[in-house]
């Protein structure tokens, strides 16, 4: 969302009133930026779903407990692929560190 907000902030500058430029506050989208962002998200979803054969689980933006890493789903996939519990635990740990951008 921060990247989206930065993009929107840069794209939503309107003409100056006097010598001041009007910039939309960070985190609030103008209609044109939101449409462009939504179109990009739809293209990415289509790529992953149709070309790479990923299962699309829907828009979980407002879902309670939403996370960058869905551990139960990831664990099940790795288990079905033949990985043992230690390997699964380590993979999810490393994935969570990267997804949350935290490094020990």
C-alpha cells in the first residue's frame, strides 16, 4: 500500500494555484490512480491464475487475520509436495521474514 500511496501522490499533482502545487495526501487515492492500480492488480491476478495456474483465493483486504503469508495453506502445499515438518517450518520462517521485511 505504501508503494501505491507514493505512486498516487506523485501522479495526483494538479495545477498550481498561484505558486502552490496541490498534492493529494499520502494514502488517499484520486479516482484515476485507483483505476490504474486496480487494472494493474487485475493483470497480475490474471497472469498468476491463467498463465501460472495459481489458485486465486479472492480479495482478502478486509479479512480478519489477513497476512502476507498464509501459513496453513503454504504448509499444506509443502506437505503435499513431500517436504517434512522441519523443512516446512524453516521455509515458512524464511518466507515470513522476507514478506515482513524483517531480518534477524
